[in-house]
C-alpha cells in the first residue's frame, strides 16, 4: 500500500518538480556520495531480484549502470556531480518500457531507499525529482 501511495504522490507532485537548486539539502539528506552508492546498491539488487523487470537488465553492464545511476541521483539531488550518461529518452527509446515496468522499478527503488535507511520524507523528495523522467522512459 505504501508504494502505491508514494507512487501516486510522486506523479501528482513530480511533474511540477524543479531541478536541484544550489542551496539544496537533498544530496546531504541522502548521505552524500556514500549514501547514494548504498542506495544504488540496494535498489539495483531489488531490480535484479524482481521477476517483473529483472529480464530487462539481462544485457546490461551492471557496473556501468550503477555508476550512471549514482551520477544521476547525485545531480538530481543537487550534489557536486556531473551526469555523463545518455539522455533518458535515448537510453530507453528502444526498450519498449510500459507503465507497469516503470512502476515496478519505482517500487524497487523505494525498497532500496528503505533498506538504506532513508527517511520517508526524503524518499518522497527524491522521487518527486525523478518523476518527470517518466515521459522519457515509458515508450509504450
């Protein structure tokens, strides 16, 4: 139930979310570089264990994936990073991702945030920043 409520909240608020501001505290609230690395480790483990989406990662270089995901989370959270990966539209264009796949990934990310000890309010702040990417990731 929690995941459905959060997902609904993220989509309700997320499309109005703005990018990170210079005075942002989300990066620090996530635990900085080390905290984000932990979140990425837990979330990635959840993605790969989820029968709904694990096959989506069968051809993925997971070390590179984790590096790019950590960079992206850092940038979105207002940290001192640069994202060096493809745009979300380019990276997902040929994957045929549906809303149900996206929602499964968000649920798994929430599990990773929980496993990393990220407080609920901080989770919502991150998810609200990530939500606008939905339009570039879901292609079917």
